[in-house]
C-alpha cells in the first residue's frame, strides 16, 4: 500500500466524534456566574439557574462543532 492510499483511507473514514443529536435543540441556556449549562430541550419551565436562581442566557447552536 502506498502512502497516497494510506492517506486516502484515513481521510475517507467517517468522523469518530459523536454527531450532533437531532432532537430539535436550537441551543442551550447558560449561567455565566455558575457555569451551568442546560440544553433548551432539557429545560422545564423558566430559564433560571438551578444553582443561584439567576436568569440564564440563551446561546444558539451554530454548527456541528458546537458544544451544545
């Protein structure tokens, strides 16, 4: 096997990282003070931090590499 074949094989394999779930999530709510993150599909009720009670900010998911 040549070096070119080895590179083609390595690049041709699928990504090893888990793909983004397709559950309708648009992003996550964050508490900047406590570093708490709750995905929008997991949130029940108002977007208040369960640790400190402050309102959490929404951050939209922007692609496959998003932490959401």
